[in-house]
C-alpha cells in the first residue's frame, strides 16, 4: 500500500470532520508518523481489532469502526435472513470514544438490515457474552481494549455461542474488508431512525438482572461467609471501569458486610487518572487499594480491569504486607477450592473436567488430577476454551467446572463463553471467606498447596519488538528457533521439542517423531530434564514475543533460582 497516497485520500475525503482533517494536516512533513498511520489497515484477527486512537487507517477511529462493521455485517448477511433477525449484541467499556464507537457499530449493522441489541451504557465483557447467548444473537461486538493503556481501544467480536470469533469467520471478515472502500463502501443509518424502525433496541437493567441471577447461582457456601461476615473485610477496585456496579452487587449478595471500594477508582474515566496502567496484572496499580486495606484492616483485595473480564488479587503475608497473587496462583487456589466446595455442596458433576491453556502452570493439572478431575489443554484464548467446552459437553464426556489462563482470566458456569471477572470475583471472595472461617488467609492457603503439590513457579517474559520492522523481527526469531533449536537451555538438556504449528513432537535423545492433539498455532515448547517447560509465542494483539517459563523446585529457593537462570536465557532472545 502506498501510504502517502492513502494519506492524501483521507485528507480529501468529505467524511472527515474538521478536527480530523486538522489532525492529519498537522502531520505534513512528518513522514515517519504518516507511514505509521497509513502503511496498512489494522489487522482483523480472531480478537477483532485493537490499536491506538488516532485518525488514520492503522488506528482506532470511527471510520475504521464503520469499515470493520461493514465487513462483519457482510459475513452475518451471508448466513441468511434468520441470522440477520437474530442480530448482534453490542456493548462498550469506559474508554474514551467507546460509546461513540459502539453507536457507530449499531448504525452500520442497522443499515445492513441486521437487528441490534445495544447496551444503553458500559457493561462488563462477560455480560456481552451472556447477552449473545441469552437473546439467541448471531454475533456480538464489544468496544474495548481490555487492560491496555488509555491510548488504545478495541473492537472485540463474538459469534453465536457467545465466544470470541472463530478463525474461519475472522478470516472471512478480513477477506471482505479488502474489497470495501473505507469511505464509500460502508452503509450507515441515523441512530434515531434505526431505533424508530425497530432495528436498534436498548438493553439495560433487565439484562443485568438475568446475568446476575446466573452469577449468584454459582455460590457454593453462604454459611462460611455468614460465619465470618462481621470480621471479614474486602477491598475492591474496578480501576475506573465496568466492574464498578455489578462486582460490589455480587459481593454484597454473597453476604459480605464489610466491603470497602476504592472511591477514587470507582469514578468511570477512560483516562484512568490514578494508575499508569489499568491492568490488575501490575501490582503497582493497587497502591490506593493497599492504603485503604491497611486503614480498615482488610486481608483481601480484589481488582478488575476496565472491561471486567480479568481480576487480580492481593493478600496479606505473614509480615503484614500485601503481596500480589499471580494469575497462575489465583487459578490454582480457585480450582482447589472449587473442587472441594462443589463436592461439599453436592454440586460436583459425575465426570468433572478442567481446562487450561498450554502456557498455564502445570501445578493446575496436578491439583485437578489429584482430585479426580480431568485436565485438558487448549491454545491461549478463551475462544479455544469455549470451543473445547462445547465439544466435551456436547459429546456427553463430562462437565467443565472451570477454565482459566495465566493472564488473570477465569471462566465458570454455562452462561458465558469468555473471561468473567464478575463471577470470578464472587468465587474468590467466597474462597477467602471460607479460609478465614478455617483460621487461614489466602497466603496460608497458597503455601499449603505448595507444600502439598510442589514448589511450582512461573514467569512470563515479554520481548517487545516495536516499530514497522517489529513483526519481521518476531517472525525471524521464530524461524531461527526452528532452524537451529537449542539442545540445552541454561545448561539443562532439552528432552522434547514441540511445535504447535504442525503438532509435531521430537524426542531430542532418540530423534523419534510423534504427533500431539493440538496444532495450528505458532508456539514452540521445550521440555527440559529438570521438569521445566519453556514456551515461545508471538502475541496476537501486541508487538512482542511472549516467553513462558514454567518450572518446579524441591524448595522455594530452588524454584526461584530456576526462574532466575532461565530468565537470563530469555534475555538472549531479544532482537
């Protein structure tokens, strides 16, 4: 694509507002920035679109939103009249322009004869997934960049099962977009006209009530919560985002009497003024929550990201300070608790299954199998977990009690097919209360699990490769690792190499080749002689290679030393 020609096309388009035109005119003479914005469109993948909010083809703005929606509308129309009647559910988070982008999405869908159920205001991502399933929609769109910084926004797409778009439909949209002119190829209808015509209907409190009814049905042990309700204290922050209403509602419905919300972060604000990053994976974002917890004497802190699909927790350690609990650790704690709680409540199914991703701690597999629960791996992404859940349960093999990935995402119940921080917050709080009733904190509980199952440790390293050549650097690294695979890593022998692109397995000692069930994803896996597993995976949403170190040690010190030495090896991969 001729980026200068595309830039001039945008400047000349009558579709631009005066502010947009002025923004682009100000770039004249800055060839590097013009190229960055116009060298090509944002890639439409299984997660939809995600990018920074500027005027330009490679950015998130109303023109790109309309264009993407037209492509999506064409795919829905191709499914037939019934699919158009089923329509789409549309939701948004708290970010700047999210409400505008959601409305633009609705207007383009309506102009294409597709019925739209538009949430009247921001809602958590899991409620969008729920709405798609509850109303029998053909598809869904959530305008959100999840936990990304404030400059970003996204266009997350869903299909009829309530899961993010399967690869074949994402590919179909991408192919159609190549044939659509961003300005002249888009149909659009005035919002008020679409409402009057019955093509747009608004969703609100009624949908909230139905969603929350399902959430509250997940409670296993009200009695333990009631037992400690007078002394048990919880601090919660939504990081200025969508969890602000429903998460507190869920916790109070559980029976939590002493719930303290971080007031400064209960303010809905797409600039996220109190945090550098609204991501519960970053412990530094919890500083206000820690201050409040110390003030009120709480031992348990919850934080959800802007679209409330991820949740992170912090717990008080033995020295009185708060420590973060990783996504892997949180998942293991919740899995172990959930199995026990469901069994005590008579709710554990006859054939229970648990799903995790290939990059999630192997400790979770050990906990599951030790308790008679079958563990299955999937690729990273909840669309794959949803696909596996549908497959296993559809075949009558068993029932999924929980699914999770290491990046703070947890899926429970049958009413959503995506990460769900609302339900996870409920179960995590129930778990913390149950342990409190046993005279334990979650810090105690985690240490008890390590003593029982082994000292597992995990570390995710991000090799950031920005710029126009970043994608090529990422691709070259993966090519180099395949062409010249390491025989040892940090001095430890590699026993097996697995390539998830074609599902191949190589026994490094014998050279014997075999195949595994999973294939079709650009991921490399190395299984080492000391029980460590290292995986290398290009990110699907950001310009970086993610390297996952999953290890185990005989002692905490041995585990930490493994994480250190393998971390040093990861540094050698940086381009």
